[in-house]
C-alpha cells in the first residue's frame, strides 16, 4: 500500500476555496485515490474517489496529475461546517481491502 | 435509511471480561471492516471481510477476533480485553467494485479498566 503525506493542518476563512494536497510517490498502477472527511467522534465520511485527471461531485473536486504521484482535494467556498479532518487514502483496488489512514489534515474554517 | 449500525455506543468494562461489539449494515455490502482510532495514531484497521466466511487481518489484529456468518453482520470480539484496547472503534462497509468508499458506523467508545 502506498504511503501518503498530507499537511498536518490548514486554516481558511468562510467562502474561500481550499486545496489540500496529498503526496503518494509510490502509488501502484491499480491504486485509486480516496478522500474522507471526519468530524470529532464521528466515523469518516467518503467524499470523493478518483484514478486520474479530474473528478467532480456535489461536494468537492479531485485533481490528479498525469504521474499520479500526488492529488489535490478542492473544496469550493468552504463554510464553518467544513471544519474537520480530511484523509487521503491510496490503495483500495479490486481484490485489495486493506486500508491505511494517515494522520490526515485538520482544516479549521474561520468566520 | 442506508446505514452501518454499531452497538453499544459506549462501553466500560473490566480487564479480562469477554465482550462483543456488534456491527450490522443494511446495504447488502460485500466488504466490511473494523478500525480503532486513538489520539496521535489515527485510524488503524483491525480486521476486514471480503464476504461471508472470508476474513483477514488488518494492521492491528492482536487481541481481537471477528466472524462473518451473515453478510449483514460483522461482530468484533474481545476475548480478554486489556486497558490498551481502550479506544474508539468504527465498523465500516462498502460494496464490491473499485469505485466506492466505505460507509462508517457512528463508533463505539470502549474503556477497559
């Protein structure tokens, strides 16, 4: 499983766009990139998953460059309720079920 | 409502007294998994299951047992709990295929004294 590296924490203000970058230099050909959000004392919540290029859903966008050694989660116009820990995972793939959550990025959104 | 249900939400027990934390999902998911979360250590996978009667160890399986006799249920068993198993536990499930993330339960906060 590829190891991931994310910033430990980030601060932002309401209404701003937030980009959280995750580094995964050893990503394997079959690996997908998945992002989760976790609020205190709650289970993580799946946000978005992608393999390459760009993926967008109603919550976020995920940008993956051609070499796939990093990825960027983009949260448009954050609000106070987006204050949470965001985890980047690499390695969920067909036949592979082990998952490794890193330390995550603690995002704090200020008014 | 599609969900993963864990019980109990909170549990205080004594060292050595066997306990079971139940987990049930109503989404007909193939894959289920148990995690523990500790301050400074993040989420660590204990066991996972690919389908009925198919389970495997995660990163921290010592001191835990699991079983998957039915697709919807994946209980976590602590045969002889110790204080170092005091933690916040999460059960999760997801469907087969490559393009889906896990759905997590609300968590079980276990304290072993």
